[in-house]
C-alpha cells in the first residue's frame, strides 16, 4: 500500500492536466445554467411570458439535464469517457447558437433542453472520469476541481452578461449585427464549448473503460503515466481490481437498488443529499438574482455587479472546500454548511419581510428594502453562498461518487444525479410563482430545508474520506451511521 501511495505521488503532474480538461466540462456546466440570469427580464418582456411561463423557460434546461444525467453513464460506457465528453461539447455549442438566435419561447426551450442534455452528461461523465484517474489520497481534492470549474463558469457567465449589457446599455438593447444583448449572452458560450471539444480530444481514455474493452496494455500505460502507479505487479493488481469492479457494474440494473421491496438505505441517503442540495435554493441565486435585486429597487447595472460579487464569493468558498475536503472529511463540514446556510437564508427572509410596496405612475408595484435592510439582504445572500460553496456545492458530488457499494455504484449514481436535476427543476420553475406570492415564504422555505439537511447529515450520511473505490463495497455500510446501515 505504501509503495503504491508513494508512486502515485509522482503522477500528480500527469493527472493534473487530464483532470483540468475533464473539469472544463464543469465550466460549461456553470456557464450554461447561469447565463440565462441576465436574460430573464428581456426574454419575459419580448416573448410576453407569465411568471409560470418564464419559470418554465428558465428551468427547461434542467429537463435536459435529467435526461443527460440518466443516459450519460451508459453512453460513456458504450463509446468511452473521452468521446462522450466530445458529444457533450457539441451539444453545448449547438445550444449556444440556437438559444442566441431563438425566434420565440418554444424554440428557446428546445435549444435550452439540448444544452441541458450536455450539462447532464458532463455532470456524470467528468466526475466519474476524474475519480477513475485520481490517486486515492487526492481523490477528494481533485474531484472538487469539478465544482470549482462550475463556479468559475457561473462567475464568467455573470461577468460576460454584465459586459454585454453594459456595452449595449441594457440587456434588452440592440448590440452587434442587429441582435439584442441578451442573445449575445448565449452566443458567447460557443467559444468555450468549441475549446472543450478540442481539449477533450487531447486526453487519454479512462483506464476503467480500457480494461472493460480488453485493452489492458493501454490501461496499464495510463495507470503508470497518469495515475502514477509504478511497477508491473502494482499495475497488474490494480487492473485485476478494476476488472472485478467492472464485472459487478456490467450486471447492474435498477432492481439491484431494491431490497425487500424497497430502496436500499444508502440509496435513500444519496437521494436525500441530491434533493437537499437543491431545496436550499442555491440556483435561485444564480438563475434569478438579477431580476430579484431589480425587483427590490436595485438598478440593472448594479444588479449585474451584485451577481459578479456573489459568484466571486462562490469561487473563494469552493477553494476553501477543496482545501478541507481531504483533511477533515465530508460529513461534519456538510453539517456546518447546513447551519450556515440556514442562518443566511433566515436573515434573507427577515430582510424581505421589511419590504415596502408602493405604486408607480403606471400602476406597477414598486418594491424596496428600507434603511439597512437592503445591505442585510445582500450580505445574508453571500453568507448563504459562502457556506454552500465551501461544503454542499463540492462535497455532495464527491460523496455521490464515493459512497455507494461497487455492486450498485453505477446505477445509483445515475439515479441520484437525475434526482438532483429534478429537484433543481422544481425549485427553479416555481420560484417566480413563490416570489410573486411572498419572498418571505420563499426564503423561509429554503431556510427550513437547510436546517433539515443538517439533521439529515448528522443522522444518515456516512464518512467516505480515505477509502479506495474498489474497497468501498458493502464496507461503506460499516462506516455509515446505524440508521443508514439497517435494511
């Protein structure tokens, strides 16, 4: 074990490059899902959409994400991780062009769904690829680069949106070639999508995929040059372990998740993690914050600036998460993150309870936060983002890639990733209606979800830090709390 560990350390240079390339899919993930933030208002006005219709338009990409997450694993098993990444890149590119040139809400939804399929594929392919090439002692840290890439993508979407809107003097104003600024917000994604496809073609295939196709010599080369395993005996042992795990995964079906007529307890834990991560409302901040802050009296250009600040906080928080994930584990930071999120969201609910509604000259309702309440709401939102970004953002994806026994890992990851996207869709679609009813209710609901997630983590979530993927097996249950082990 110590020999392998030492040899793996020498492979950090090689593995770093392929992990960064794979994680670039996370950049597009973040950019694609967040870019619509700056376009919500103009799209609703130009296409004459109701609150529910704009909610569906914004969240429609998440329907594609569910499909992509469900199908991405099987596709990557069929054609390989590398080629699957290139397919996802093509979908990102086509979606960017189509969304920017959309004629109406219907075809915009179709293009967004197509891009969502690419996002969903990337959300299962890249983390799996990273876990398969990363040395065990660095798996949490390298796996968290995926989340870092996502938040950088969100930041770049906010920055490019602000730039485009500023140049055009408004997101709804005409910019280059007679196209409105909001359309260019989507079109700018085509560049990084093309780059992702080119970069994906430069990395080696996953050793697990190569072993599954009987290409063991190539797998051995990747294990030595990228993963950093040295010595024929060590490489042969690793290939043997991978082969045994692949044989398990090849036989996996959805029914394997069911024991005595119900889902295996550890799968319920995974579903809980996936759903709670979205029920705290994190993507409301990234999908709707521009319209939200404008609704409480902040000018459009300032709303874009606030979004840049918030996404910057998200990046810093994710870096903190990467630093601590392999040092203090996954479980306790998740619980602390839940408490911090509940505090930030609770204060947002209190701040919005102080909102003053007045009638404008045209009969439109004008909402404002008096005195210091506007600043309290902004600070509270960033406190929420800080705790989420440092814990639930990266740690949930790391846990889902680690916590399941080998005999159900592949199918369980697909199911839980799809549940994450489904929860995201529900929360994102309903937010405009919830906000129209009461912002206090909306943020109170998210705060309650955050508080419940803390008790859920402390009671049910197992610790996976420091365990080999091939060693996890049913031993994962031994590391889980008693409630998660019982069946």
